[in-house]
C-alpha cells in the first residue's frame, strides 16, 4: 500500500516523523537520518522538554546531540506546564525555520497527543481558569488522583477512557474544557481542527518484537538506577519541590516513593520496569490509530531497519515513497 501522505506531485518539502514505543530505538534512527540527509531533530517527548531531568528521560546525550541540530530539549522550567497546544505552536515555528534553511525536519518522540496536536491541530478550547485548576488540584490532593478521573468519566466517558487516571494535568484540562464549554472534549475534537500545512508528511513507525522490547525496557530501568536516577530525583525535589510536574512521570515517581521510604530499591526497580512496559503498550495502542504509518518490524539500531528507512526517505524526497508495511487497525 503506497503512502498517500507523501504526495509525489507536491512541491512541499518532506517532513519525517519517527514514532513508536519507548526504548524502540527512535533516537538512534533519527540520528542516522539526520546525518545522512542534513536533518534537524525536533523532540516530541513531553518530559524531555524539561530542564534538569536527564537520567529518567533517556533524552539524547550531549555527544548524540552534537551529531545533529536538536530542538525542544531542555527548554521548559520544571515548574511550568506545557500543553499540547503550546508544544504544537513551538514545534510548528521550528519546522518553518528548518524549512527555510532547506534541511530535513525529523520529528521524534513518543507523546502521542503532542504529535497529534502538531500534525492535525487542536480544537479552539476555552481559556485556562487558574481558579478552577487550583480547586481541582486541592480536591485531588485530599481525595486522591482517581477522584479527577471519576469526575471526567461522568462528564465525558470517551475522553476519560483515553487519559491515564494519574495524568493530573490532562484530567484537569479536560474537566476545565467540559465545564467551560458545556460540551464534551470528544465532541469538540471534531471541530475547528487546524492540520499542519506546507509539508509532505512521512510517518515511520518502529514495531519491535514485544518480548525483546520488554527485555530492553527492563535493562534500561536497571541502567537508570545505576546511573543515579534516585540521586537525581533527590536533587530535583530539593531544587523544585515535590510538586514539580515532571516528578510525577515514569521513573521519577517511583524514585520519589523510594526516597519517602515507601519502596525498597528492588520494588522501585520492579515498578519502574512495569510502568515503562505498560507505557509502551499504551503508546502502540495510540500509534496504531495514526494514519498512513509505514511500519518497520524491529529496533531503530538494526542495520536492516536503518538501511530500509534510509531508502524510503531517499525515495520520498525524490517523490517516490514506495511501499510500506501498514499495521492492521
């Protein structure tokens, strides 16, 4: 099945999107493409945008970042929230700048909502209400995180089913939109979308063997602990306080629980591994709904995958994308 998203008759420049599960090798593949095709890498991972959060994010190392221009890493203060809409605005501006330079933009990351906002646009929802948000945060603190998910389920069951019960910022925004607009978020999503224009979009998906992926995730968690995830978390709590948003993300959440004496080191490792495996599963569920993805059955570091992807990108730049492996819906 030829990829319709890459229009052979369009004069628009190519935009490459690399998606897939955590630990799937997206960074390695993006670096290979960037070096071969004079590319610039645009981050699409929400936690990797935050400064000082390094060990637990698996963001590209300084050595890796020196191999090609990187954008939207280490650019947000940990006390701030970055909505999908704000990410999309910043990323679209960067894409235009890369386009002017005549380089290949390569969007890489696993935050599905951010990617959807960038490529498909978001509805024009109501403005934020800090008063309402603070009330919701206080109630969540008193009654526990599941409380917000229960509220959203009553307001908009379809949207609640797509948001993790512990993802407080997304839950608060969804509740805020429902109350302010008197409509369901799932209905508003269908209105007033603003898809990205001016690029031919080539979506490349990595789909490694599930058992091999889980083994890699487990090993990565062990490396994070050995490289100082707990010490980094302790420093971050001292610097920003326990309420900094990224401290609730995978790995940091469990490390903070260890520091509070709620977990042993062995339990911490086990829960980090489990959380990342569950996250990888949710990512693939989300990305299978992405349109017109060319899927590759392996890791981004695999030489065969690398060669195949480079061939696809080369053909796509010349207007002949070729045939992709499309995962069944």
